[in-house]
C-alpha cells in the first residue's frame, strides 16, 4: 500500500465474480485533499461505494462517491451545505500486463495503471470530486429575497 493511501484494494482478495467495497471518507482527508478549493468544511464526511470486477488482467471499478460539505453561497454569502453524489468508473491495468494504455502515459479514457498488488484510488476519487464541485455554489433550497437583505 502506498504511504498515506486511504482507498486501496488488494487485488489478491478480489474473487473472480467481483467484490463490493464501502470506504468512509474522513472529513480530515477531504479537507486535506480539497484544501485549494472554496470548501469550508466537510460536514459529515461521506462514503465511497464501489464494485471491483476482474476482467482478465484488468480490473473494472464502478461506484459512487457521496460527500457533504459547506461552501459560501454566491447569492446570499451564507454557509450552504452541499451534497455531491459523484459516479466513479475506471479500469485499472497492472504495470506491464496490457496494451490498453501505452507505457508511461496517463489517458483520459478512464484507464489507469497500478503497480504491485494494491490498487490505490485516492487520486481518482479526489479528481472525481473536484470535477463535480459547483463553480458558483448556491443554497440548495434557494435563497429568498428576505435572506438576501438580512444582517
């Protein structure tokens, strides 16, 4: 396992029919990984639910990332609790075992390489969350005119 890896799967423990995993997202991990964003705090953390299925020498990973956090609403400038429900889909290829991905390259096609016996998903999970963060966050329930002129 990579040092500091939070979301890792040992491929030796994945049966031929596949396996389901549920990983908790620690609020501290989320704050560390998303520190360069406008997130104030993950309110409850979240979960990563996924299924891993072996496809010959490759592993197909499909699941969802659920995360709650707070951001500043661009309309009323108050804290707003946001909820993300992000899909995750990636094919992991063991180093030196397939031609799906040219050596040394990282494709945007959802195919990634892994070394050893551990698939580490930290980077894929972080990227998936970053791509789904709202650019102009607004209160999910909407801001009323009264809210805009309070305080």
